[in-house]
C-alpha cells in the first residue's frame, strides 16, 4: 500500500538545484498539457507567493477562449481585458493591467468574449509577445490553455524555462509528454523555417520515426549529417531548452517517484532536460479558497498545499527572498505575512 502524504516532514522536496539569480525580468509560461491539472490555481498562488517575497509580479491570462484567472481575485466582470488590447481599443498592454489587493501584483485578464480569439493571426501574436516583454515586472507569469494549439506552443516557447503542471494520473503524464514533444518540434521548425532541406528533414521525421518511438537525438544526428552548422544550432537550441515540472494534487509518495521517471523519459526520447521543482499535495482547502474566489496563499496560508507552494518557490525554484524576511525551509513566517496581507483582500 502506498504511503499517504500527511505530514509536513514528508513535504521535503527532492529537487534539482537551479541558479538562484533572478534575471531583470523572468517570464514563466505555465501550461498543463491537458485541462484540469490546476495550472490556473498554481499561477494565481505562485504569483501571490512571489509578491510576498518582494517582487513585482504580473499575471497574464493567455488561456484564450477559456480565461478564468481573474476569478481567483474576485473580479467577476473585469473592466478591461486582453480583448481590449487585441481589438486595438487600447494601444498598449499596460492599459489593460488591473490592480489586485496586493500592491506588487497586477493582472491582465483573458478575453472570452471575442469569437475566434483562440486562433490569433501571426502578426497579432507577435505584437502580444512584444508587449508582454515590455511589462514592468520582475516576474511575468503566463497562464496558458490546455492542448497544443500554435498559440499555446508559441507562448510557452517564449521562454526556455516554462513550467509544466501535471497531476499524477497516467493520462495527464501522457498529455504532458505530448505537449513537450510538440514544443520541441515547434522550436525546431521555427528555427529552420528558411532552411528548406532541414525543414523537410524535420517534417519527414515527425511523420515517420517521430510518430512512434523515434528519439529526438536521431533527428539531431540527421540534421547534422545534411548540414553540420545547422546541427550545431539545433543541439544548442535543445541544450538551452529546460522546462520545469510541478506535480500537482499528489496523494502518495510513489507518485513523486513516477515524476522522476517521467523526467528521465523526456530526457531519453526528447533530448530535453527537465527540472523537477516539487509537488503540491491534494488539499480540500484549495477548493474552499476557490469557492471564496481567493488564492489559497491568502485564504489559508497554513494549509498543506500552501506550504508546498512556498517550498516550490523557495527550494525548488530557488527564488531569493528580496526582503530577507523568510527562510527557505520554514513557511511559517510567510504564512504570518500572508495573514496580515489578507486584511486588504
């Protein structure tokens, strides 16, 4: 019988140590492969956690056609949304920024009201990406929709270290694997869009060997054979791509071991190094907070899942505490600060 995750001591993470230096602007696209993995919940709560650490944070809801991130901040009918920017009612993305009760945290709500919004033309997509890059923030967290549409893939590959949220169920892992595989092909196709020979090699591999058990390293070898310079570029592209994995709604220890096996599988078949940055336990307090339209980190910062999110930020992602108030291995102080902040929510 599997051992339940019931004690605080068991929430210690077996993580890969990352560089703790935060760049001038960190962009974290957050995807889930399939729907229902809890990516919007984690986006909202990680955003709150980063703001409590003293960083300026902007959350951008790019789940086009299915946006709901604003509901975590009790904004039922936002005055401004992404659709106002996409329809040119506003000139800049900054004009649709909405405040939250946290001074350091702002929100760009998604636009559900536009028909066809989930299929952005290339030029509109490029414009949106440029404006996201100009936002004044230390962290920009981009909440993405489920599936493998070009919109989702392009927004996720905006950064080489996006976050994949996956639940322990086998079908969730299959969808997460498929998502990463599609991002790999998307990155390679875009890189060699003007190299007809390499592009055709990628397409042929995707149709034949890549559809089954073909390893991406075999594709990289083929590219190197026909164009050595392109092969070096392709290998460097894959070396720089390092998405992170968060396991959500964990119930048993064995599910964490399966996450490590998943990371090894991605490395073996997709030539992609993934960093496992931690897990968040299954916790009914998350649903209670959702019903109250508040992030868990504010609604119940001492809840097991809230402590796990703190641990992911401080130990898994190695985010420095800008205000020097918290210890990496102790979430109690952050819970106290969050409870004080809750007075303004």
